[in-house]
C-alpha cells in the first residue's frame, strides 16, 4: 500500500478533516491552546467567530484555570447510571460503592436480608424493588490507565436514576447536571423502550456515555446483538472494548482489548482483580476479531486512527485509548463494556473506563445567559475556575430532617459554609447555614466545595432549576426539560380533610415538576396529574405513609355542558304573598341558540328590547343576573349551560311588591321553563389527540383510537415512525396512556388538547340524566 505522502488526494482529504475537526471541537482544552494552534496554522485563514462565541474569550481571559484547578478537574468525574427498568442500575451502583469502599457489605435490591440496596433508601423502593427517586453519592477510585497501566486516584460523583418512564423527571434533572453517563443494557433484552427514551435525554443535554452490557451470566446473553442494536436503534457508533471469557453461567472474566489483558474477579465477592497477559485459547480468535472491529469503528469517527488504518499500521495501546476518549467526549462513539453486576464480574474495569474515557468538568461546554442583556443576546461560557464568580444550579429538592434539602451543581467559583449567596430569580440574599455531600440518605458535613462538584444545602427556599450566584455576576442557567403530565385522577381524603392533605400535595409539587395539582372549578374536585398511573399511585401511598393521610382516587368528573337546539318562548310570572309586601314580577321573551363570538370568546348572552317601561330599567340588571345564575346548573345533568341567548321583550311589575329579588327569581323560573321546550342536549369535550409511535404499531394504535370512538383526522408516516391525529371524546380517553404503552411496548407517546364540545350519543345522555336524577333523590 502506498504511504499517505505519495497520495496527494488522500493527504489533502485528511488535512481538510483535521482542519474541520479543529474548528468544531467543543473542547475547552482546544480553546486554551488557541493561540498555539493559530500560530501553527498561520497560512490558513482562521474561521470567523460567530456571535455566540464572542463573549467566551473575555471570560476565559479574566478567569484562567490555575494549576490546582487543572489537577483537581482532571481527576473529577460526575456520572449518572441510567437504563430501562430492571437492567441492573441499582445493583451495579451497589457494587461500585462496595469496591470503592463506600459501603461495608453488598445488599440486593430484593434481598432475603430485607436490608435493600444502599441507593434505594425509601421504604417504598425496597418494598417494590424499583427506584423511585434518583439518589446521589460520591466515592474515590484508584483507576488503572489503559494507556500506561499506572494507577491514579479519581473522585467520582454518582447519581443512580429510576428506569420507569413515570419517574422520567428524575433522569432529566440528573442528566442536566452531569458530565457523563453509564447506559446499562440487558445482555438478553438489549435496547428496550426506556433505553430509547434515556438515549433521547442524553442527546438533549449532550452527555457522553459508556455502554455497559449487564447480565452476561443469563441464559441467552448475546452482547454482539446488543451492540448492533446500539448502532441501528440508537444510531450511535459503538464497539466492544472487552470480550467475555466464557458465556452465560460459564462467565469467568473479560479480555481488555485496549491493554490486551485477561481480567478475572477472585476472592470474596469479586474484590480481587487478577490480570493476566495470557489470553485463553478459547477466546483468542474472538478477541483478535473484536479488536480489529474496534479499530475499524474508531477509524470512522477519529482522524488519527483513520490515518493509521489507511496505512495498515496498528495503533499502540496509548493511541487507541486516546482515540476512544476523544471520540467518546465528542459524542461520536460509545465504548461498550461487558459484565455481570449480580455475579460481581467486570465492575472494576468499568470504573477504570469511567475515569479513562468520560469527560472531566473542564471538558464540558457550559453556557449561561447574562440577565442584564436582552434574551436574544449570545450566551456566556462558564469557566470551572475556583476564583471565578459563583454560578450554581439547584436541580433537585427534597424534604429533609432539617427542612428543605436543595441539591446543587457548582459550575463556576466556590461555595463555602456561612457564605452569602443570591437567588438568581428573586435577587434574595441567603446565608448558607449547612453544606453537605450526600451518600444516598446520609450526609457528610463539609466546609466548602469547588467548581464541578455536586453538593446539598439546607435552609434555602427555591424551585427546581433556579440559579444561585455570589452577587458579582448576573448569570442564569437554563433549567431541565419538563414533560407535560399525561394522566389525571381525582383525589380526596378519607374522612375529614386535615392540613396535612394540602401540605403533602404542596411538597410533592415543589419536589417534582411533573406532578401537578389543581382544583376543578366546576366539579370542585382536587385533580392530580402525572406521568403515569404508577407515578400517581406512589404519591398517594406516600401521603398515607409520610403524612398519615389516606386518600381515595377516581376518574375526574368530565366537564360536560348542556345547550339548547331550538328557540322557545316564555311568559313567566313570579308571585308570592306571605303577608305584608309580597313578590311580583312578570317576564316575557324567548331563548335561542347562540354561536360563540370569535372576538370575545363568549357563547352566552342577554339582550333587553323592552319598550314602554313595562319592566323598569333598574330591574333589568336583576333579570340578567337571574339568567346567568340559571346557566350555572342545567336541569338535565347538573352541568353548566352554554350556547344560549335570552331576549327580554316585555313584562309587568307592581308598584309595591316588585323588587330586584322578584325579577331575578322570575328570570330563573322563566329560563328553566323555556329550557325544557328547546330540545336540550348534553355536550361533551372533544380532544385533538396526536399519537407518535414506531411504524410497526400503526394498526394497533389506529385500532385503539377507533375503539374509543375516535375520528382519524390525519396520519403521516416518516422513516421509522408515524403520527396519527384524531378527535376523541375526553370521557373515552381515561386509561389511554396505559393502553398505548401496552400496545406499543412503551414506545408510543401522545399529546392531547381541547378542541370543542359536541353532543353526546343518545344512550350516553340518557345515562347521565338518570344518574343526575338519582343523585338528587339521594340528596333529598
């Protein structure tokens, strides 16, 4: 093969690749050496700076990273552990804490000892065997470098997140503040529905990730099928950096393809890591093949490896490790590790990979908005220097023993106990009374914390996503993405309502932005909304356990309406004599259907065309008031009446007995009498429902909408997903979120908004009228 220098076209192409890469690489390392790079590339015209990049050099020049900052940030990692339900996230985190010395013994998620995993500290989590709240911890690890084999000490902050889609906000808020993630996949199930959701969340916040294929000891484990799914379903370039020694119940260890060593876990609970230069003969051929595949995959995303690959030169261990790190940090590649957390196999090499391949806080581009500038102004890049002005983001709230516990990520500057900080939104000055680092539900008091760290503080009133500064800057950071609730339930306490009922709802709303509470002004019910039935069920159970408030839930009352369909005349006399001055009023006119006014949005109205003073002008407002009072409760189902206009044409009064009360009661009686003559109907709210799901579930989704009396308005098919838009009655939409998830393996999503009210079917109207009559008799 010709060397690169003898092939001008190829050399030119690689030069362009390298230049292009140098321009777009978002690494702060590249920016710090910008002057050297410019001098080296003097003949090439430098690319023009965009408006977005303009403020960055100013801030960087003012606050340079010191030698101490560089050293501390180099050995700092902030990672999250995310995956589909039951992929082994909490089990993996338990092993990480054990091997790093943070816990003395390993406990299983659903162990026989009834202790439960350290990160599942809530009683409900241990009972159900699921993670409900994300939990933060920290540990130190002596990581072995894949390039040199030397050991260096790293500090790692870890957040273990839930897998259920109902608790998706916990994943959102964790990924918002982290610098890297471990995506855990099951060796049998592979990429599942929630894996795709977690992948979407990681892309939203530009999080580099390692992939860990867990449960390699299970029958049917096939890591190569899973890696192929990562490439096709998640559209992420990926390759194994390990191959297993043995499979299923014969799993003994792994071969490190970068360092070319066999790694075994021996001793009590796999605590001893034994490395060998001798690769087992049964694995040697597979390991050689997969190392070649790793180099090929890297050649597609890294120019240095591509150049070596085209020259038929094998990269050294150091070159291979550096390329994996470059490609991972720049979000082009995901190295895949293998192992079994439950069998204590290959967890320590994963920790080495976290330290070797994931980004440090200094390598992540973090932007904030200067609130003194217009909203359209370019954002400012933050520098993780300890001497810079403080910028911290509150990403999680929790009710602690000492009041509200606020989890914070410090992006710039330092935070000290007793320091005064300023709330970015309100400008309020707050003293930091207590500063702690969290270890699940335990705390460790600290005096100060530097940039790139995660901590928690007490005694600060704020909301999720608020920014805090030291008062010398006006920076505000963007909050995390908060999805809209998809399911609602009516809730009421059993027995008399206590202050704890509203106290619990207020606390849960503050902690969880996806949990919403409102009072339905028509049905007067308390409605709670959330991400799924399990989500709401957990909060109802927590109200009982933590606040002693037992509640019942049910379908919220749908906002039905009543309306008239034709014109009807009325001539009504209200007369009452009880001794002394009586009550007398007579009203004549008609009621008729009314269309909604596009400008005002009103579909009810009152008009007076009385001539000759038969109804004195000072009594006409009382007639109008009576009409609107009668609209509040219809006679068919007790729901409000809409789409009707009342016209007052004539009437009569008595000089002594007439009053505003008499005319108001006359208007109510006249309307109710005329209403029954107008062939009234009950209306129900119709929603515009938009469903997005993979193409293979198209028939199931459309069949489900048809079963709920939905009318398909539009459908569109794109590459591998389709969108269906339908009009469905709200009364038929209850339970749809669970049905859609079941029909689409959890991959379908839907949104819903109100469109209009339409008449119900005759049989539904009869049922509603019967139920209303029975309720009136029951009250009597």
